[in-house]
C-alpha cells in the first residue's frame, strides 16, 4: 500500500518541490497549509499544487482539530509551515514555528498515531553569528551581536577581545547555538522539543538546518527570500542593487533540487533518526560577488549600492556539510544554475503575472534595522 506523507506548509517553496518528488516516487501526498501572506498574496492554492492528486487541507497548523485530522492515516511528516521574517512581531514566530511543533508531538502521543518519522525544517539562523577564532592565540569564541554604534560607522568585522579581526569558523551541527533573532530562537526551540519528544515517545525525528535555499516558486513577497529576491527585483527594475555592509560578508546558497534530495534521503535513511544535519551549498560566497553574478546573468544595468545594514544580520553564515556528505549526499547544482532558473520563473510571472519588479523593490522598504 502507498505510504502517505503529510507536508505542513506544502503550498510553499520547499514543501511543494518535496511533494512533487515524493509523488513521483509513489507516495500519497497530503498538504496542510493556511495559504498565508507574505508567501501567498491570496488565500488560494497555487497552480503548482493543483491537478496532481494531492489531498489539500486548508487550515492552520496551530489548530488542534485541523492538525489532528491532517495526521490521521499518515506515515511520515515533513513540518515546513513556518513564519520567517525580519520583523518585530516576536510572539508570532513562537506561535507558528514552536507551538505548532509541540502540538504535532502532543497529538501524535495522545492519539497514538503510528507516525514512522518526522522531519523538521530548521535553519542556519540557529547558529546566529556562530563561532570565531583569533589568529594569534587560536582561542575560539562566540561573539555578541555587533553594536549599533559599530555598524553606524561601518565597523563591520567581528573582532577578537584585543581588537584584531577574528576568523569565522563554518557552522557545525554540534557547536553551541547562539541565535540572534526571533526566527532562530523559535527554530532552536523547535529542534529541542522535536528531538526530545521524538526520543521519549519513540517517533524517529530528524532536524535539517537548511542554508539559504534558492529556486523557482520562492515567493518574491517573502522578505525572508533574501538576497536572490532583492537582487533579482532590483536588477529587473533597473534600480541600484543594495548590498548590505561592505559586501564582504559571506553566505552559502543551496539549490532547491539539492534540498529535495536531502529531504528524500532523510525520509528513507534510518541513520538520520534523532540526528541534526546542515544542508548547505558547500561553498562560501561573498555577498558582493553574488550581487555581481545576479547582475551579469540578468544583464542588468543596475549599479551596486553598498553600505546600508540591518541590525540583526550575521556577518558570516556558512555551513559545514561534512556530516550529511558522509551519507552519500552532496550538492550538485551551482549558484549560476539557481540564478538562471529563478530568473526564468520570475520573468515568466510564475508567482503572479501582474507582479511588477518595482513593487517588489518597495517591499524592501518594509525591513526595519
Ligand atoms: N527557503 C529557505 O531559504 C529556508 C532556509 C532555512 C529554513 N527554511 C525552512 O524551511 C521551511 C519551508 O520554507 P519555505 O522557503 O518553503 O517557506 P514558504 O514560505 O515558501 O512556505 C511556507 C508555507 O507554510 C505556510 N504556513 C505558514 N504559516 C502556516 C500556518 N500557521 N499553518 C499552515 N501553514 C502555514 C505558508 O502558507 C507557506 O505556504 C520553513 O520551515 C523554513 O523556516 C527555509
């Protein structure tokens, strides 16, 4: 008999691509999604989940009755529904991301639903600014958030206690977590409760900490969609591309196809049970180089505008992916491919035909520092 997979947030970017891949492999797909802004501008199912034989449940993952109904008869759960942003409505992050996860385990334990595995979507943001080492003393430390005073004078780099620039160490799964924003904090709580309740109640659980995921269907209305959304909309609108700080900050980007392969591997491989994995691109990009690449591929006349900043941005965010690589997974798609496929989809109006790049540029103004 076909196994059924519940995908919360399955009408979104990662969830819908994962649904397609699982569907191709013969799984039955059930999606629970409340089709909420900013990802969805209208409370309607996007075309890419229609006509594929998916069972679609419109509802809130924090609603006990709806979630219990969605869990009935399910074998596996991907928990993707989330609130992801840079705004100051702190409590909403914990409601959508953390409460929903606690409710998931509560209902499974209460109703003895025979769930074989839960895969929880987490993020690089749980690492915050991460770990640094001092070149001379070799001492490692976890820096505090940079001060507003330092950022205002363009003092971007993270310093050792005696003042010289410190060296960033790519995030490893077993390092101390020091999230700096509500999103990261809410996902840290999700990880803790998922792994704890999973062990206590015998529900195999895996945490996947994605780096910045890129590809078609990523809602351009979602501020969280990051540099790709911002640079792409600015390139298309022909306005300056805003590169934060001095552009020397680094990130790692991963293509959606690689993320989907990691998701499927996690579902099938029992070695992933009760483990946490970074799922990243395996390559560090300076943001300024990424902006130049977007500009080149889109053939945009836009100039680069450097020097603005956001208060809680991390200076460097790059994941070490050696742990998941040991299971035979590694990224196959490069950043050029991600940019090209995103632009193809974006310019065809994949998200909303009436969408104009200039409107998206305006969205950027909603970000606080
Ligand atoms: N995209 C990335 O770069 C990235 C990086 C790291 C982690 N993640 C995590 O991966 C997961 C999927 O991200 P995504 O990029 O596909 O996001 P997305 O916004 O495209 O999809 C999320 C979906 O969840 C739904 N949703 C939100 N709140 C809900 C609620 N209360 N009840 C039911 N549905 C709700 C939305 O309507 C949306 O369809 C999230 O948990 C996110 O935190 C994403």
